C-alpha cells in the first residue's frame, strides 16, 4: 500500500519506520526538518507539503500533538486532496468532540475514517507492539487492520467513531490513579519501616498488583526497571499525562460522569507540572512524597 504518514515525532517516527519494514511505500510529512530527515533514513519518502504527500495514497495516518492541529491538517490539506476512497486513521490522543467532528467532515466528503489512539509509549512505537483502540464503522475497522497490524501488538475495535478516544481517556485516567497510589504505597511502606523491595515482592503477588507497581515500579532500585532508575528521564512525560487527564475530565463533564479520583489525580499532576516537572516521567510523583 501507499500510506501518507503525518507527524513523525517520538511516536510517529518509529511507527512510520515499521510500516516501511512491512513493505509499504510511506510518504512522510512533518513540520520539523529533523523529523523528516530521520524518516528518510528509515526508508520513508519525505514531502514538503501535505497535499503532495497524500496524493495517490491508499491511507493517511496522523500522529499529531492535539485536536486543534489534527482538525487543521485534515480540513486544510487532507480532505479533498487525498484520492477518493482513501482511508484516514488518526492515531493521536485528542478530545472526543474534535475526533467525532473531523470524522464527520471526512465522511461528508466521502472518506472512511477511524480514531485509533495507542497505548504503549515510545518503546512500543519503535518495537511495533502498540495497542490500538479503534473507533469507527465495522467496514472502516476491517480496512484499518492492514495498516495498523505492522505497528501493533493488539488492534481492538472499541465501537463507533470516537470510541477509541473514550477508551484511551479512561485507560490513562486509571493509569494516573494507580501510579499515584503505587507511589504512596511504596513511600508508606518505607516510612513505616518495611523494605520497599519486600513490599514489592509481597504486593506484586497480592491484590495490590497493577501495571504501575509490577511493570513500571516508580522507585529507583525497587521492583521492575523503569525511568525511576534513570532519575525519571525518558518514559511517559508528566506533561503528557496532564494533557490526557484534562481530556478525561472534559470527557467526564460532557458525559455527566463522576470522577472524583480522576479530578484529584489531575490536580496532583497539575501541581507537579507547575513546579517544573512536565518533562519528567510520570512516576516522578513519588519524589513529591518526601
Ligand atoms: P511529538 O511532539 O514527539 O511529535 C509530534 C510531531 O508532530 C512533531 O514531530 C511535530 O513537528 C509534528 N507536527 C506538529 N504540528 C504539525 C503539523 N501541523 N503538520 C505536521 N506535523 C506536525 O509527540 P509524540 O510523543 O509523538 O505524541 C504524538 C501523539 O501521540 C500525541 O497525541 C500523544 O498524546 C500521543 N501519545 C504519545 C505517547 C508517548 O509516550 N509519547 C504515548 C501514547 C500516545
């Protein structure tokens, strides 16, 4: 297939490279010349304008920072410029309202579109082991599989348009809550005189087990290897987690859902980011408990 890939940053760069490895012809576009140069090295064909990149393709994949940018790119340069029948896949994490609006605009112009946000982070983007949560019609989902499989560990149909973004915001709200809880439990164990590694050995096999504790232990030298062992460099930035929590709180307000722990998690990450922690891995909340 010929696939246009727009947004070749931390995530998109590795994802586009995996499409090339799977044998697809990948047309790359990014505003950053550096990102574009990396894409060329990975075997993509670089373009300097979106309409040229999407000309003649079977599918367009976007991996962009936020909903405003996603809407601007599709309305200005993709809808009406990509060939009739091309499939659009937006893999960015964006607000539900924009995801649904852009899909409607695409459908109105005769294109199928799915929202397909991901879980797994940069290592999974590079390794081709992302989990895709896909919102769209049965037909669009069936077509999306061939594009997503080379980048995926799992591709799951969440439901109609927007359902992928709903799954993503719920997942990341839960992740924020159990990360904060994990940090509190590790520090409580330590302060109450229990060796945190012993606490890990017990709780990771008890009802306290969760991904934050078992697989991404946020205390240096304890449990699983994680960015905590590298002074919280790399990993999933607290600033991105705050963005996702804001999307979840907006989604909860629109849906009329009560999310008191989600609101609390947002306030905790807001304070951490305001204190200069935006670039630290989100497990660095542990350092605020000393
Ligand atoms: P990033 O900032 O590294 O990459 C975004 C890229 O988009 C940049 O290269 C930027 O130059 C480019 N860009 C911005 N505006 C553009 C435009 N108008 N046209 C073309 N290119 C443009 O961000 P990222 O970490 O790759 O994240 C991308 C998306 O994936 C976000 O929505 C993020 O929430 C989501 N996500 C990130 C992670 C993670 O661990 N980083 C995990 C899951 C989901």
